[in-house]
């Protein structure tokens, strides 16, 4: 798996950094880690950018997501991770992600503290081919209907679903 020897921050269940390990060990051992995830909204706030993850992703491949993001690297803060991932995955630079909340996700195989951020953006989007197959803007109402559908036509990433449902509870 690409990047499996990448050093990432190791977290405890309470959300504190306790060391570093490889991405491969995190995945193999279902170890606690963190991610910086960014909800990209249009400048007027009425639309959200969603994207389809590639089939080669190491977790939740070929699912749709509304969060640009990834695993917090060793020595990196969640905010630094959010900025890095936003630039890498969607080509968005020059805008500061606003912190929202932390959503804990634990399905027994993936244990993650998702540090959620938001940006407003009307500029160009440039997909990272290794990460994203395609993407589009959808309305907040369409996103809410999608993530609230127990059997959607298009598969939505589980931790992203929980994260955006939390966003809707708090802000929507």
C-alpha cells in the first residue's frame, strides 16, 4: 500500500498524542490516530464540494466524501494537516481552515479523532489523481438528504457521514 511506511501521529483514546508509528501499523492494529478534515463550502455557504475517493485508498475506497483530509503526520498539528490535505487533494491554497469540532470515529477497525475544519471557496478545484476520481458541488439540502438516507444510491464514507451529520446538528 502506498505510504504505508509514512510516520503518523499516534493518539490515545482520549485524543492526546502519545507517540508515532507507521500508517501500516495504525491500519493493521486498528490504533488510535487523528485526521484533519475540511468541509469546503461555496463562498455563499449554500453548497458543499463532494468527491469520489479512488479505489486504491487504504480505508473506505470508492466512497463519496464531503471532507478533504487525511491522517495527521508525525510532528504535525491537526490544523497543519488540514491545510496540507486541502492543498494536496483539492488544490486549495491561501485560505485558512476554521476549526469546528472533533468527531471521534470508532468502528473497531478504524479508530480516529477527526479534527473538523471548514473553508469557504469559489476558486478552482484541482483533484489529486491518486486520491480523487471526480467531484462536484451540491446543495446543503442535497447533502443532508444523502447522508440521512440509510441506503443511498451512491456510497458515502462512514466517518464522513457521521462528521457531516454532526455538522448539521451544530450549524445546519
